[in-house]
C-alpha cells in the first residue's frame, strides 16, 4: 500500500482505494494514483492498495485456491483489504487520520471488493500478524463505482470461470423479476454494513447495472444508509476522465455525499 497525505487543510478522513481490473490485473493509474490526486486535493488521506491479483497462470499449483478472483473462490484480495484497513486505523494518530472516518472506494472488481469488506469485517481471513490486527476493518463509508460481481447473475458467471467450478446457491421462490436484482449470496448484508454510495451507467457492457441495483436493494432492506446514482449512458471504466456524459461528474457527487454523512466539511 502507498499512503498519500492530504494537501492543504486535513479533513481527518481517509480513503483506501481499490483499483479495478477483473481480479486479474490492476488499473493502478487511472483508478488509483489519479484518484489519490483528486482525494488529497480535497484534504483526504488516500491509501492506494495494490491487492494481490496474480492470475491463474502465475499462481502456483500447490496453492489452496486456484487464482485470484472474487471472494470466496479466492480470498487473497479481501485478505489484503482487511489487513490494510486495520493498518490505517492502527496508524491513524501517526498519519493524522480520524479513526472513525476511514472509508473504501473501488472501481469494477474493486467495487466488489468494497462490498466484500463492507459485509465481511467481523471475521479475519488471515492469521494475526501484529497488534494492528486487533483493530476493526469495518469501513466507516464505502463508495462503489461501476461495481461487478454483486448480483446473482454475475455470481453465476464467476462460478464457471477459472480452474474451480462451484454452484451458486439460490434463495427460494425467486420470481423472474426478483432474480434480476437478486444479490450475490456470498455477500451477507446486515444492518452493520458500511453506509454506501453507488454509481453506474445503465449501458455498462462489462458489469451490468443489476450489480448496483442488487446491492442497493439489499442495503435498503437491512436499513443501511445508501445513495445510488444511475445514468443512461457512460459505459464502463470511465474513471475520472470527463466526457460528454453526465456520469463522469461523479467525483462532485461523492464529495457532496461525504459531506452529508459527516465525513468531510460540507
């Protein structure tokens, strides 16, 4: 992980950034360093996480799981996210961070990692390393931009990838309408899940809009504060680059939301 200190007045907030890349590689610049440039300019400490995504071809055959991928097929990315969030909270005083204002932000597969840590913070997935692992890894807020792997249809696609096939368990008695926005069953949303901001384009050809819809519905059902923005056009992987499409104005929406939930000054 790389820590970027805020410019100007420090708000005390910190964001751990998870770049996307389909759990195969990382868009470390467009969805990483450029994001940190934006956040630090707003007085927010940015922690850029280069989580493990070795890919099936580079992963040793003796490994207990076949490749990097969405939890639980491969837990290594979520392990890294848990460990990093704990380290940030453990080092909060040293890095001039409010330990109650630590959030996560991710794109695409990184958006799934945002949801994964928001719903899998109560059980450590790796052996304790040091005193930092006594800290909570629950994010105080979460931002998922064009997320994938969140809907049951996306989970079924994942189940047929890689070296290990598995069966996705379906909730009983789902109608066709319900199934279109049903949640990935590996995401167990409770009232303790992190308050969340979701944003996606309806014409996203990589990760369908049902990913955001499914997670939004689950968060609402559990009484978790959630704000969702959907746009007709914009596609996938628009990052921070402004285009003619309104969806690319999303950073200002995130800033406004962070102010409304008390993470930064309004």
